C-alpha cells in the first residue's frame, strides 16, 4: 500500500537449463499503526521496504499520501 510494489516474473532455471515460469513474490506483512492525526489505528499491508519508508517519513505523511490516492483506510 505504501510503495506500490508488485510481484516480478521470470524463469526458474534448472541444472539442465530448462526454463519454467515463476513469480517473485514480495515480502508482504500486515501491520497495525497508530495514526495520531486520525485518532485511531490502521492496518496496512506493507512490504519490508514500505516499513522502512514509514520509519523515515512518519506514519502521518504516509497515510496522507495513501488517502490522496483515493484508498480508503
């Protein structure tokens, strides 16, 4: 929800070099944050990079940006 990251796609390559389609999933966590500006807690699905972004920018700024995109929290 924070970074807008999506899964990547590619191939798994065996020892004989046969290629099979695979999907590189993200490290997605469901995390609850207390948002002082809203006066309540919100549950966000964030990647590990999203958690670091919240730590840097602050939860209020991140929630403001998410709501500006039109996502309901």
